[in-house]
């Protein structure tokens, strides 16, 4: 990640996205404890991945959909928080396309579709290690008061 001692006003958009992501990651126990990794960050974009463990399986022997949703939601969070403005989920939905197996390495790739005023829309595609398209998630974000990094007066 970027040198976070640089004043926010002097950061490039990429540096700001990296510093915002690092500040979020430091406090993101859920993503860390599920074994997620933050693989890519850019303004309005994020890619996270995780391996499905046996503890994540449901009664059918597949990955429980809640873990797939959580991975997508984390990618969504990092993408919509990449501008040093606190953003939260306003609405999210997911469509499951294929079953996910124990041992699969999942990748959630988030991209910004629209960002206007306080609202944003993000699409997140979830794939496995073979590139199979497993699920599609759409998140609507809303900015709230606050920043990840201190903003100089």
C-alpha cells in the first residue's frame, strides 16, 4: 500500500484508494478472519478472494450462500470506500448461478457502475479458480459523514 504519511490533498486517486483500503483493512476483522485477501484496489474498483473451507459448507455439501455474499459484500465495500469518503450499503442483491465447492478459490471483482451525489451502484462478479461465473452481486451505496483518512483543513 501507499505511504499514508502523505497529505490527502497531495495523493493521486490511486494513492487515495490504496490508503483508504489500508485504513479499512486494518479494522476489517470479518474479511480477515474468513481468510480473504485484498488483491486489487483502484478508484471504484476492488478485487478480493478467499478459499472455501469445510466450515463454510451447507447441508448440501456446497458453500453456504452467505459466505459468497460476504465475499462480494466485502469487495463492494472496498470499491465504494475508495474515495476517502465513508460509504455504507443501502441495498444489495445476489444471484447464484452455479454451486460452489469446498476448496474452490473464489474471486469477487467489484466495479463501479454509477456514482452521483451520495449514491453509488457497484456490480460484483464472483468466479472460481477456473474462471467459472458463480454469482452476480449488485450493491447500492450511500455515503455518510466521515473519512477514512484525516483531511487537512
